[in-house]
């Protein structure tokens, strides 16, 4: 399997954790921020291997597949042996 990750997916993950770091600047360390980012990005590569395929819950993701890893939801498409991750959304923001 080959994975292609759209820039929007990375941007959503980075932005979410940067905002958490700004809000909790005295208790949320940069080490923990980088660990959370790494965990969210690494989970992408478990899609269709250990993560179950789900029906999308957001209207803008209709027509795509969805997977959940930890607190992150990923929308993706499959074309042959290539999985393209279209979007990522933290469970706190999972709404239309």
C-alpha cells in the first residue's frame, strides 16, 4: 500500500496542537505537543491495516471512507493500491 497525505490533513493536525499549546502555555510542553503531532501523523499509516473502515459522519466527507485513531478522524479514498488521506479532524471539532 502507498499512502498520499494531502497538505490539509497535516495542517489540521499541526494547527490543532499549536492552538492547544497557546491556550495551555504553562502546562502543555513543546515535547508533549510534538509527541501528539507524531502520534496523529503516524496513525495515518495504520489506515486499512489495523484501523476499521467507517461510514463518514460529516456531510463534507460523504463519498470518502473514514477511520478513527485515538482522538483523530481521517477521511480517505482508495484508488488501486494508493490510499489518499483527504482530511483529518480532531474529535472535539467533528461537526459540519
